[in-house]
């Protein structure tokens, strides 16, 4: 049940901080298993129609009622510019404001976690039962796809002429076509799959909290900002939190405290609690409880560079959002059939590919978005959407070599941490982006797609040499909102949690969210985060039975 305050005598087995993709999964599974659970969320309820209808996320991304408007440190290799990083500030976390893409990830990357990072139990074969359990995809092969799970998977197919042409062009360029990239194949060109149910967003909150919200053993407290983990020596005993009225409270966990606040807030909360690199903590006057140097390190993200094109036909989101009549038609199509552009956030098709044949796995993404504008946040005409039919190729490096960090810069838990992804600090990323842009331009010239291309609008045909393309990258690269890694799982000296997700050196405290990822496992991170929540719930329940 949702609550606005907690009784003084309230008791819980588990206190979970953060109701994002992983936190909702942990809370829902623990509550269904009969555990007494408190879920703390800094944001508000997810009962706004802009959240529920996928395309309407355009009205949410720049609204601070629903998102945290984080800013990175100035980026040395992006002409000194800071980057805007939006994260969900609402029940469901970023699963309530993301692009809804349903992507398990690259099986080879999970196997690297198991083999190279020595994270037993985290290979793809280990995670396959969890992926199947969390999903509802009746169209899939039951040997590798799940049915009846909390997150419904919708496969786009023959969605529109532009997407059909893109996929045909990828085939003409020699890339294989996939009917289901989530069956373990991953490499190739395909229509995307969405975490939607009957055209509506199937967030982690919709999938895991709503079915359990009436359970008396589950309490969900919105607008409660966790300020620190309560510790007795090196044992976590509860959480201190602050409500909207400024009042500060504490709550005890009889079994364990779980941090699921995400890769930007979980390390911040550890550091505010005296757990982290002692040098970082002492500079701010934080009493060191446990020296754990990896906290906040290993920050990884997918920077994104864009090629944009003017389209020869009015097939795009640009056309709908600039025409009252088209808006009406799309609205009726959605209401009557739950079809059309309102059922998607932006992207429709994608290609995962290798920059060169000797690469051991796909290292680049080429993604089609049926819209174009001045930047990644230009989702409406007033925000810079182009005044003509347009589409975008989004290009990302799947495993960027550039790695940054997140560290507190204040004792105030409401002040964001210093976030520095160090985009393009590794030369290999720049070279891969050049490869990706060349492939994107080649796809645009294929016979299937060429009739729909009037002209390339960004960076434009006048920029052909490497130096010009690199200048364009440094000026325009933005986030893909796929931050991970800041509480890395592993067994080495920089690991923050062990393969059971227990914070090293601290009893009864786990981190269960995408901050535990040693690397970025997928082109989109929501489903991987939910799987981490599912596995984390298993680990907690197993420990409770021991």
C-alpha cells in the first residue's frame, strides 16, 4: 500500500531505497514471498497520462516534476560542455520515463562477467531463466522466451514504410536480418521490441508494484529522500530519510537494507554513509566507516552521435506533432486500436554490428528514430524538432573504453554528486564512432532507403573528412541514458559488491541495481536492470532461508 508517513512502531524485514527498474522487482518479489517490505522513493506517484502513453514521454523528459535534471562535469573532449542527464524522479524510476525498448543484451557480455570478472552465476545461461521469468512474450520460442511474466514484450513488425526501408537497406548492405534479437542471436538488423502492454508503458512499477500494492506487508513511501544508511559498526540496520516537509526520520530493517537508487544515487548514498574511498570522504569531512575505493568508480554510459535526414514523405513524428489533423488521427488510432506512433517512444528498428570482422562481438549500434531535431531532447516543436519530415540514425559504441566516476561534492543528500563520464577520453571510442557514421551513411544510400532521403541535415554532406566528423562529434554527442557500473560487482580490489550483491566489508547491505554491472551488457539497460532486481530478490530470499 502507498503511505505518506510511517507509524513509529513500524517494522520491516527489508528496507529498499529506490523504486526504479530493479527496486520495483525486488520489492514485488519479496512482498509476494511474504516478507515485510518498505520501499522508499524520492519521487512521486506515476499516475500521469504522459507517463503511461509511450510517445508522450516527450512531455516528461524536460519536466522536473518527473525527472532529475542532472548535469555532468564539463567534458574535456566535448569542447568543455557539461551534459544534461535526465533520470526518473517517480515511482518506477527511469522505467517510467525511458524509451521502452525491450533488450536483454549480448550473451557474450554476460559470459564475460562470469568468466573474466569471476562473477559466478552471472553468465547468460544463468540469467536465461530469469529473463524468461520476467517477460510475457507469447509470440516467442518457449525454449528461450518467457510467457506470463510481469513485463509484456511487444514486437514491432511492418510498423511503417520508413522502418521497412531501413531494414531492407541493412540487408542490401550485407547485414543479416533477425526476427527475434532477444533469443540469444543479438547481432544483426531487426524491428525493435517494446516493454508495452496493449499500447501502454509496462514499467517496472506497472509490472511489479501494482499487482502487489494491496498486500499489507508492502509499504511504498513516495517523496522520501534517503539521506544515509544507518550502521552499527559495520552492520547496516536501517535507513535515515527526509520527507517533503523537511522532517527527518529513520526506519530499521530486521534483515537487510537494499540500495536500488541507481548508478548515480546508490554510490552517493554509500559515500554519505561513510562507505567509499577514504580520500574522497575525508575531503568532505565524512567519517570513514569502511574504506571501499571502488565506490563511484567505473561509471559507464553509451554516448550517442546522430545522423539526421530530411524525409521525402510525411511519415515521421515531426509531421504528426506539427499537424492538428494528424494528431487527431493518431489519437483515434491509439484509442480505437492501440496502434500507431503513440505506442512508441521514438526508435523503431536497429542494427547491432561489428566495426570490423575481427571484433569478437557487435561493438556498434545503428538505430532508426522516425523524428529529427537539434538534439536528443528535441521531441516537440518548441524544443527544436525540425519543421520538415525527418528521421535520425542514432549511433552508439556498445562497449565504450571511456570510463568515468561519480562522487559526492557536498554533505547535502539533495545536491547531486559530481558526475564525470569522461566521454571520448579513450581514442578507441572516437575511431568506433567514425566507423559507425560511415556505416550509417552507407545504409542511407542503399536502394531501399535512398528514395526516402531528401538530404542529410546533420552533420551534412559538406563534412566528409575525419577531422570534420570528429569536430561534429565533440559538439553534438549526448547521453543514451544508459549509465551503469558505479558499484561494480566482482572479486578484485575495485569491486564494491560481491557476486551475491553484498557490499564488501558491510553486513546486511546490498546494492541491487544497474550500478553493479561491470560493463554495459546491452544496447539498452532497462531489462538488464529488471533482471538484476529479479536475481537480487532470489539472493535475498535464499539468504533469509539459510
